[in-house]
């Protein structure tokens, strides 16, 4: 799962809900086959449960 925060930084979780470390610039592919380049690795935000943007 990909989380996008207000400042454009991103963080990820695995399928079990655990924070996942990824490299800056790593490319992920969506179910719709879109490619997203990771901007930042906000692992600390995911671990602390800070809220990402909703509805975007």
C-alpha cells in the first residue's frame, strides 16, 4: 500500500500492514499498470501512524 503525504513524500506498507523500506526513485506499478516513482521514504511517518492525504 502506498501513502502520499501533503508535501509529496511517500511511504509504503506491506500486505500485513508493516512499514516497508524502499529506495528513493524506486518505481512501483499499480493494478492499472501505471508506474509511480517513489519520492522520499517516509518510514517514520508510517510507523507513527501519521495521516496521509485522503481522496487523491
